C-alpha cells in the first residue's frame, strides 16, 4: 500500500517533468541563457566598467529609477482603477457583461507603438480631446499632453488596467462565495463586505496583480518610443545605446539591471504572499 | 514515361520556386515615404520581378544592424545619409563595388574604391505645414525658430535614430561657429530651440506633418516638396536665411551580401535615368546629371535659394558622430527627468 502510493507519486512527478520539459528548454534558451550571458559579461573588465557607468549618477541611472517609479505608479493606479470593474465582472450578472469584458480587455491586443499613436491622436498637439475642450469651452487645453509625463502615465494605464482587470476578475471568481454570504447574513453592506472580507482574502491576488502589471510596465518599450520627449525609461536607453551608439556593454548592463530589478520586486510581492 | 515526366515537372517546379524565392534584394533603410523608395522599389519589381521589401530602419539603426550581423549578413545593401554610410564603410561593413554609371557621379560624392556612392542629394530645410501654424508666420531663419510663437510646433528627428537629423545637428554646429571637436555653439542653439520642440521622433513623422500634428519639421527638403506636390498638403519648404546644408544620400554593397549578384544588378539600375527620375518624384535630386525631369525642376525653390546650402565634410562628420550624438543625448534629450 505504502509502496504503491510512493510509486504512484514518482510516476506522476516524472510525467509532470516530461510535460514541463518543452517549457523548461524554452526558458533555458530564452531566459537563462541570455541573462547568464549578460551576467557573465558584467564580470568582464568592460562589462564591469559599463555596470559602474550605469549605476553612477546620470542618464542611465535616471532611466532605471524612472522605470521603477513609472511602473510602480502605473501598477498601483491600475490596481485601484480595476478593483471595481473586476468585482462587478466577477460577481454581478447583467446584460452586456461579456461585451463589457471584451471592451475592457481589447487594449491588451494593441502593441505599445499603437498605444503611443493612439495617445497622439487623442492628446497630441491637435488631439481629439484638446479640440473637444476647445469647442466646448472656447479655450483649448491639454494640447500636446501626450508628450508629457502625464501622457505617458495615462498610456501605461491604458494597457495595464485591462491586464489588472483580467487578473483580478479570475481571482475574485475563485473567492469562496460562502464568506460573502455569511457576511451579508451578519448584516454587512456591499462596501463593508468588499473592504473587510473580500479584500483581505484576496490580498495574494492583489499582490500578484501588482507583480504582473509592474513587470509588464518595466519591459514596455513602444509607448515610450513614440511619446517620450524628455522623460526616459530603461528600455528606451537600451535601444539608444544599441542602435545609436553600438554600445553593447552599457546596453547589456542596463538589461541586466532592469531584469534584476523586475525580478526583485516580483519576489518581494511573492514572499509577502506567504 | 508519365512518371518520368512528372518527376521532371516536380524538379523543375521546385527549381522555379527556388528561383522565385531568390528574386529578392534586402535593403536596410528602405522607408517607402522617404525619397520615394516605395515608388522606386515598385518600379523595379514591375521591370524585373525582383522584390525589395520596405525596411523601417533609419541610417544609424541600419548600420547598427549590419554591425550586429557581421558574421552572418542578412542584408545586401543599405541606404544612409552620407556621414553614416561613410562611417559604415569605414567599419568594414561594405565591400567595394562600382555600379554601372559610376563615372557620372561627381568625385566628391563617392568613395574612390567603391565602398560607398551617392544615389541622390537633398538639403536640410524647414518643412512647414502652413495651415497648422495657428496664425504664426512662416519661419524664415534659424533665429525665427527660437521665437515663443513656435512653442510646441517644431520637431526634428532624434539624431541617434536618423542620419538626416545627424546632418542637421552637425551642420547647425558648424553654422553656429563650432567644428568637429567643438560642439558648444550648436548645442547651445539646440538647447534654446528645445523650448519650442514638441518631440524628437524615432520614427517617420511624415504623416504627422501632413495631418498638422507637427507644423514645422526640420528635415530633408524633398520630403516637404513631396507633401506639397504629391500629397497636395499646404506645405511650404523654407531654406533658412542664415544657410543650410546639403546631404548626399549614399549606398553600399554589404560585405557578404546573401544575394550579391541580384544586389549588383539592382544597384546598377538605381543609377539609370528611370530610377533617378523616380527618386526625383520625391524631390530628392538625382546624382546623375541630366536625369532631373523638367516639371520637377520647375517646382523646386529657385537656384539662388540653394546657394545658401553648403556641403559638409563627410569624413569629419563621421569622425564626430559618436561624440556629437552623445552630447546631444546628454544635453538636449536631457538627463531624463
């Protein structure tokens, strides 16, 4: 009996390993090898010098700090903005729910460059919004906002909010309905139930939503490529170093630090989950 | 017999397929809206059946890609603004080739060994969408551009992306009194201009200018003429009163080109009158004398305007490229806040 169970476990873990093998090989080729390559490069004289150059005060470090700040802000804001819609989608039944869900997740299919152009059309110098404001109030406002930090931030929200809604909705769906029902029986209103019961239970899901949106923002490139005028982010500097200056060492060092920073924040959010 | 026939058919169709596959020339920096590459490559396809697919890289990016692929080249040829092509040749990314019609290219516009040669020339100008100016007058000089009335209305490409803009930045520095090692005068001017600049694009904003998103684009004059005469946009091309710079646009045969024979035929053809006239449709001036169509010539600004356009030394420009681009990134694009 005991033997049988053990044998069984071994078989299934082997099957699991075999099933996971293609993904493991892919990860080795697409993640471990490049990061290892970059890390090994950072240990060489040139690589080390580039790393120090990136970490010293200046454009590169600013870009990394900007990336961290913008991604954290976008992750937090998109979490707050998506709580309500995700809750409604997960818990309420109403006509047009599927349509609403589709509409919300549509931006996920757009590439960053496309989102950038969308912002230009919306908030550019002759954007639709400035024109509309001008028509209504007689005085144009927000013209060219697309190229400012605010424009960049809104563009990030544009693709992070759907991501957060999708992640949160499925988490909210898995929450035990009995808890909600019990709280209701005890006389808690909808807001109280959300804040005092559901959110604490959903805390791990909130943290993983933050991790997902944060990582996506850290790696995002196309939006900043189109919109960034002065505010720079790490992926943009990597592009400039690679294409404008053929400076592989600095580009590699930036890549490595960007990846490590993203992993560190994700780990932090995951550790607190326990 | 039938089996034999079908075998022959099969083999010949495979061969035909392979041949059809081979009929391609890869050109880095082949932007359809720039210098009418779209029209030129379409005409070549029509005449020969050979496809030259569009490619969105600017000069600098094209050179970077060639450098990365040095061991296993993917491209057959590349197109650059002069200094970047000169630099790419200097890096050993090209192999010598003298296309047919070589002797017709003026000596200053080609490498004596055939590492690069000019296909057409252009001049830096203000491309002004007059309807988008919002009542402001058309700027006539570099000093005009600094006026507050143009705030948010000017754009020029990021010089680390495109060679046209590198030509602009280098030329301006010379015009303002700098030289290939002394960038302060140019950077000082561009810093003041920065107050009026809405963006430093790293993609073609040709359509943005047409729509009026960008009222003033400092770029190749040919792009402005094309907007005016081909797209019918309310665009005026201005040669600034203090002077401007000419820009040879050059090509070279990539070392180890995968479709070398086909690429040579294509490069030969680009210097023939029909190809040169096709470039001229985008108002980039043919390098081969006598191929500029009359109706195009009559639409250009009068010759006296172009007297103010000076030629730049490609060798000095190439030598200064990295340092000047870095100075621009540090001082103009800013420390990134």
